C-alpha cells in the first residue's frame, strides 16, 4: 500500500520540497495551500512526474472547518492516511517590538501555527490510531529556531507559537505511541524560503546567512530530507523528538 501523506502549506518552500521528495518515494501526497493555487498545482505536477500521485486542496489551517474538510478530501481521494506534515505557518508582515503587538494579530498567528497544528493532529490520530481501527502512522510538526530564542525584537508571538508546537509534539507523542503513531518535530533555522520576504525581511539571507556557523542558509530540500526520514520506518524508534536542522545556528 502506498503511503498517503498530507503536507500543509505545501505550495512553496519546505512544504513543496517535502511533497516532491515524498512523490519520488512513490507516496500519494495531498498538497495543501491557502492562496497559491497555481504554485500548488505545479507541486502536484512535480510529484506526479516523480512517480507519485497528488492532489491540491485549498484549506486555511487556521479554520477548523477547513482542516476537517482537508482530511475528508484526503479520505476520498487516497484512502487511509499514513502521514501528516504540519508545515503551514504564518508570521507578521514586518518586525515587531513588544510595544507594537496586537491581540488580533497574535491570535491569527496562534490560530494557524498552534491551534491549527493541534486540530490537524487530532484529525490524523482519528484516522491512524489502532484504537480507532487505523493502521498507525507518523506525524511531523514543523517548529522553528524561534522556539529556542524567543525571537526578541522581531517576532516573539511567532516564537511562542512554535514553542507551543514543541510542547504539544512531546505530549501527543506520549499519548498515542501505543496506538501505533509516532509524533516528532523539526526545528529549522535560517532556510531560504519565501517566509522572509513575507515578514518584511527580503534581504535577511543576504545580510545574515554568512554570519551563521555554517556560513549559509539552509535549503528547503535539506529540511525535507529530515522530515521524510522521520515519516519513514527507518525512524521507527523515534517519537517525541525535536530535531534541530539548523547548521549549529543558535
């Protein structure tokens, strides 16, 4: 049976690279997107060209009804779910000092980056858990270096949302491990993705990448390799782990 994997936020960046790599491994991939339909359809084409099957499904990962529908459409298209990559995440359009945070903006970030991850895990567990008649599976949540640093004078609300992902990952992993489900997280550091420009930092890689211990930013496909390994049976003893994929960045 082919693996059936949902990758949220998969139209660009780490999510897109993960979807392509899964396609090359012969998986059935659900490419979730919110607004970039054309880009998502391009990723679907790449997955199919690599030997997998794929569909693109629009869903806002900060809206519970959309999340539920994403899983229902996956059920209809490919059958039993075996993997979930919670990659979708949002940030603010520019840097923030503590005096500038607003309740609404903070709640929008938490809706996608934290609550959306928890609800997606809920839907995955309903389908994968041997307790509910499933055959097991694996979940990989995408955290951030911001969970470790707190991202002062930049994005404290984003860092906090990702720290919550770390905590939830460990809690869910312990709760469902005997139901055949492994749950892990990846913490990327500075990676060359569109999120920098979206958060008002179009020149961030040029300015800071050379100052990292590795001397460069990570590539999305490097993070994707770690994600796909965590989804695979090769990581059968790994659950409740949070792996730093950041080239010794701190």
